[in-house]
């Protein structure tokens, strides 16, 4: 009888702890995407200045840091000529205003090298890590 009572008590405690752990999970942060496009004057390779290249270096480091701290989920760009190329950043932010602030603080946007467009986003499928 004592064994059954102890087992019932243990089961109750474990169930209660599991329910509390489930309730304690933070809600997932909203996801957003921002698209970056080169400003028109940079569609021609010879138009790039050293300052433009330095700005893009700061842009890369900015997104690298965002990825390392877990804010950016995926970052990339198309491999097409200047007038067709664009960059893409999938990231998390607390809300739309924070998302816009993050995107507009990108050094490439601040430096006038790229324009930015921010949209709400939901990553639906993702391959498993290799």
C-alpha cells in the first residue's frame, strides 16, 4: 500500500513539474525578413568606391554579430549582376518596430549603399542541421 501511495505521489510530482516546465517555455519571438538592394549607382562595378566597400564590410560584420547572438537566423544574397542582386536576412525581433529599427540600422542602409524592405515572416520548414 505504501509503495502504491509513494508511486502515486511521485507520478503527481513529475506530472506537475512537466506541466510547469511546459508553461514556462517562452513564446517564440516574431520573425521578420529584410531584403536589401543595391542603390542604383552601384549597379555598375566600376562605380564602387573604397568607402562603399568599407561600408559593406561593416554591414557584413553587423550581420555576423547578429547571427552569433542568435538574432539573425539566416543571411545571404543572390549571385546576380548589380541591378538584379539582393540580400536577404531572416531574423527575430520583439515586434515590427524593433524589426524596422534593426533593419534600418544596418550599416549598408545607414551608409547609403543599399535600400531595405522589412516584412513579417514565418519560417515554416527547415532542414535538420548536418
